[in-house]
C-alpha cells in the first residue's frame, strides 16, 4: 500500500501551484481558440448594425473622428446618403452602453442598434425597442435643433419607465454621435 503524503505547508503550496498552473494553461488555450471567432462575431454584429441603421447605399467609406468609428454611406453617383457612427458612454445603470447610430444626409436619426449593453433585463434592456420608430420614446427622424433629453430633464423624449438612468445614457450617446456627424467632411 502506498504511503499517504504528509500534509505540510510545502506540500500544500506545491499542490496549489500545480493546480494554478494547469488552470492558467487551460484558460490560455481556451482564449487562444476562441479569440478569433469572438472577434469575427463582433465584426459581423457591427456590419449588420451598419446596414440596419442606414438608408440604402452603394458604397461605404470608413473614417475615424475623435476616436470614434464612422462609416459614411454613398449612393451610386457618389452622393452622401448618411453615416453610421459608433458611440457610447459608461453612464448606463449597468455600466457601458455602446450604440451604432445611423443618420440620414440631413443629420436626422435614421436608425440605431445597441451593440453592447449591461442594463437590467425588462427595464434598461428595453432601449433596443423603446426609442425606435413608433416606440414610446421614438427618436427616429427627430430634428437635432437641440440635444435629445428625457422629459424629466425638460426634454421631449419619454424615458423608459423605471429606467431613467439608462434613457439618459442612451440619449447622451445619440447626442455624442450627432456631434461627431457634424464633423464629417463628405
């Protein structure tokens, strides 16, 4: 019969070190295998969002303004038809909120898509539908003569019921995207 290892501090440290090394190598291997598919899925999500938030276009031109990714859309004759701008902030109830906002050539919101959200399911997570056309807080085709704000703050937009913080963060991202849109040299 084999002799049982004595429970000493050295034996415990060696055992824990061996377990930690095996776990670290396993996590590194899993990360290496999943890194590329995750990046591809994220890129596909961004490309689908660009198509969803813009009017019909024939050509896209990627730009970067103030660290933000912008895709300016053109028709077959080379006329700008709109722009898709990625914007976000960390002021959501659940933290970071990232949106793709599409503007028509006149600067009106054509559409939006939530790219990243950590908002409460059933409350802040409603932002994906709440502000869409015919939604309770519809911002589509709204003129940006002044920044979009919730009614609670003196604005014109209905906040998501029970989720004013998320609504403010979302509208701030839309306003930030519009500020970037005004800087596009098409």
